[in-house]
């Protein structure tokens, strides 16, 4: 089974499992780190997740994965919070975090409203307008980035 197949199958199990425990499934990573395979699940909930939340999801998911035998060979399962720099993965994430500081990286250079071309945008998430992510950039200008051009988006910690 390929990395993609393993990730897809584990997500099919982990997403509803996390939701049944009152958590939001944020992201799943399955990759080699050094000589070991890591299966890392990020969960969240309003107000943040506790160590007990992570342990509960880990216990439940580990039991199901042991029975289903989806992940080949030895691996380490890690369940944690996405942290302060939470990734924005879904349309709901963009809508939920309006007004917050975000960093967006695009696949290729994109112009802001002043004509400056760049791949990294830092600013306040104003709104999701159809398929456009609207930002008020730190430098003062604005940008409208098509959702399909976003390679990576994260909340940024404000000091």
C-alpha cells in the first residue's frame, strides 16, 4: 500500500473517530522521519485540546489501526494539537478565522493590489469571498488570492 493509500485510509477512520470524541480532525501526516515511520494526527476543538484529549484519540485510533492493520510495518502514532500556527485546510477554517493574522504561501508568485508579486503573504484574513481569500496585508495593501493557488496557509501568532 502506498503512502497516499495509507494516509487516505487512516483519515477515513480518524476523522469520524475524532469527531465522535468531540474533536475536530485538522490534519494527518504519514512520513519517514529518520529510520522510523511517523503517523501524526492533529486535532483541535473550541478552546483548544488537552493532553487527555490527545491521549483519548490516540488510544481509540491505535486500537482500530491494530485491528484493521492498515499501516504496514512499525510506526509511531502521535496525536497532538496543531498549535498556535494552526494550518487552514478547509473553507470552514478560512471562515472561522476571519480577523486573525495568517501567513499564506502560494504555488507561484501572485500580485497584491499594488502590483507587488510574491509567494508569501502575511496579513489579516478579511474573508473568504467565493473562491478568493481576501487579506489586508501588514504593509497596508490588500490581496485577493484564489483558493486553488494556496500552497499552505497558517494562523500566525500575534505578539
